[in-house]
C-alpha cells in the first residue's frame, strides 16, 4: 500500500493553514488515516489542526472504537477552546483484505475510483469538532477490490490500494 500527498497552500501570505493529515500503522497492520480541516487561516488554524490530529492519534492508540473518536475528540478539546471548530474524516484500511472503514465529522466524503473509471462518494454523515452534537452517525464499511485505482481523501490527498499508474497523485506499487 502506498500513499501520495499533495499540499497546495492558499497563498504566499498564508503558506500554511488548517488542512492537515496524519497516517500510521496500527499494531494489527491496519493503516489509520486522519484528515482534518480546521476553521480559519494561517498559523492559528494550523495549530488547531495539529491539536485535533494529536488528540485523534492519542484516542486511536488508546484503542477507542472508530465510531466514538470524533465525539470523544470534541469532549477532550472543547473545554480548553470553545472556539475550536474542525471537520474530520477517519479511515482505516486493512492492506491484506482491502477492508475499509470510514467515520466522519462534517468532512467532505471520500471518493472511490474503480478500475473501470467510475467513481462514487463514500458518504458518512456526522458533525465535526466544535459543532453541536459532534460525532460520526455510523461507520461505513466496504471492501476495496485489488486493482482499484484509489481512494481519494480530500484536501488534496490521494490514497490508493494499490495505486494506479494513471493517477497523477497516486504512486504505483
């Protein structure tokens, strides 16, 4: 499994922002990916996105269930910053069998590109951190077939299992 990332800052005056991603391998070999889009611009939103990303990583490593992480992140962070707002998309991919699980907190949906060139959004409803009633309403589970060109997690992040050579943001395996 390979990842490809492209980050394009909003402008020269704001070389950084609230769009952030994190990925790591869990002890069972499953890849966990977090995509965060924090409200605001510049360094303030970067700080917020880093705070959210670190809180999510901690909760994941503490073995909280995927369906509770968005809500739990809100519970941990908002007492310290009532103005904090961020959307979050969480993905877990088992590289052995292609099992994919998604949880969402107000983020744009993941886009699955199939080998025949068709695509579909993988919709999971939920509310982000700092929103009223935060949390993912459910966890979407599906299986990626071997040879699928990729799963795109927006904020200019391309994620493929395995990656296709034709896709500009994906790497081939």
